């Protein structure tokens, strides 16, 4: 029964405190970032618990820590293999997320998205334009071949952000 109550609390807290979800439209990725409220935590606590979350959930993450006075942030780079399905081809997705902390909030900001064809030949990573989605739409509708870009990329970003938020509130309640 306690697990059920805790799960209901987690779900309701996620909906209550999370800001907009990422979507990809003709204007690109919207919103450019999300801000989540963590009133009961200091910037230092959020930073430490975010590092714990990265270590607990990421396989071989590339993490850069930067600190300039009050503007502490983490740059997290990860790869999702075979995420994008375009026709009969699969592409890996590489993401770089900037997570910054200030005044009881954290900001989750996708900085870069890249894709690479899953092939025995290394074709290199290609940049994905986060600010312009017109290439993937025709007359206001998603082009069928590009649907994976439009749906799967925001799904990964939303999942990462939700997982981080849930980890922070769970870890906060455990201490």
C-alpha cells in the first residue's frame, strides 16, 4: 500500500511541477529548455544528486562540469543506438544536454543533437537543426519518412528530463 501511495505521489508531483514537454514542429524543438522547481533543495544538493543520477543511469556518459561563480552547470552527452528509423535504415542519436542549477530550480536545455547511420562504414555524425523543423513537414503535416525525427527525439529528451526530476524528488525524500 505504501508503494502505491508513493507511486501516486511521484506521478502527481511530476505533472504538478514539470513545465512544458518538448515537441518538435516546423519551428524546431519547442520549448528551447524546461525549468523544474525543486524548492526544497539547494543548488549544491541538486548538482550532487544529478551527478548520482548520471552515474546510476548512463552507460559511458560523457560529462563535463563547469563552474563560473553561481552558474554551475553540467554538460551531459549520451548516445541512443538505433533510435531513429528512416525507411529501412537505422540511425544512432547523440545528444548534449546542459543542466544548470539556480534558486531551487534546474534548467534542462538540449544544446545539440546529432545522428549517424548505423553502418559498417563510419559516415560520421551529422548535426540536427534544433531551431528549424521545416525540412520534416509539408503543408503543416509531418513527412512520413521523417516521423521518427519528429517524435523520437523529443521523446528521448522528455524521458531524460522526467527521469532526472523523479530521481531528484525520490532521492530528496529518502534523506
